């Protein structure tokens, strides 16, 4: 698999580190159901056969955090975004 | 009496010189010694202020893509979004820039790889395309050479490259390069 880093260009998988599911969002710890929400946030993951959004780090490159949307069956990559841009958009309510 | 601190090459204690006798070397490996190095990181939201300061102090446009810019003694090498490696062959004052500046003069080793077979030698260790069509003078890549993180740039249109590497990896990378250059008449020497 080759990932097109938005900063460095397309590089091999050997330069990247997988850092988990990019769809989970840290719940509000002051909410009433915080305990249940945190159990889900920390432990429970979907395991979709198909399109998935993942966090990757360009660890042996520019060290940026990226959100890669790909099909886990074919490794076909749909998009690569800066994780910072994704988080900023989410915080502003634009959502995913 | 305390022992005075002296800057020492990361390589001298570890590598023996390899000099090919009586043939034109295909690739030449040297250490760029005596460089002033510093990492420069833009402070949150102050990228423009840093760019202005670099422009007025060094007459350079800070690159925002993987490029290296140089003028006189000083150069700035892109090192990721909002990050640069500043280098100088003199005693440039990078600390006064409005940014997070960390001196790396003793933290990194810079190797110079040049000669007609320099690209071929590096290609045995590095997966990035270094053909001049894809990697021209001033182009920069952050990648790995034999799994050692390297910061690589092409100095000019001739086959001349430089690699910055963490000091503790310098001797291992040197040995990899000597090994890769063994069949290409490498001339690897520490000056002095």
C-alpha cells in the first residue's frame, strides 16, 4: 500500500504507522453517561469490511497525522487529509 | 580541573577511511563538519512573522513545500509543515528568530554524497525517486535509508546530495553507504 502524504508526496507503507480508528470522538467527561460513553470510546470498535477512516502518522517522514479513508478489503485509498483539518472542521460543526 | 568541552565528530571513533586506489571514484562520501544546525518551528499562528524575520535577516523565502533555500552561509531546509532545519557554515544567529529554535549542531551529522554514481548508491538504500526529473536541485525528502530516518536534499544539478541524520545513527549510516558504494569505487574519508 502507498499513501499520498499531502506534504511529502506518495510514499510506501514502511514510512507510516497506523494509529487507530479516526471515527471515534472523545466524549464529554462531565456528561451524565460519561462512564458508558468512555467504555465505548476506549474499547469498542466497529470492524467494517469495506470503507474505513483511519489515523496514520507519517512517522519516518514529516511526522504529520493523517486521516486516510480506504477500503480495507482492496486497500484502495479514497482520500488522505490532514488530521488537524479534519478535527478543526469537526470542532466547527462541519462534521465528517 | 574540569575537562573542557570539545565538539567531536560522531564518526571518528567508529569508522575507518575507505580510499579506492588509483581509480576515479564513482561516489565520494564526506562529513560536512563544523556546521551550525538548528531546528526552527513556527509558533502557533505566527508563521508569517517568522517568514518576515527570515526574509529580513537572511534574505530567504521560507519554503512551505519540500525545498531547500540557501544564500551565503545560511540555508533553510523544509522539515515538515511549519518546521525547518536551519544550517550555516558560519556562526549564524538563529536563536533570535521568533520561533521555537533548538540548536542541533551536535545533535545531527550531515553527510555529503557526490559523484557520478551518487544517485545509484543512494538508490540502494532509499526508496524515493532521486532522478533529476523527480528530485531536482533544492528538492528535499524526509524518508529513511535502510530504516534510518534521514533528511535528504539535492545540493545542485550535479550529482551532489546531503543527508542529515541523528548523531547516534551516523556511523551505522556511514557503514551502509560504504557497503553500498563498495562496487562503485567509493572514496569515503574523514577530513583532517
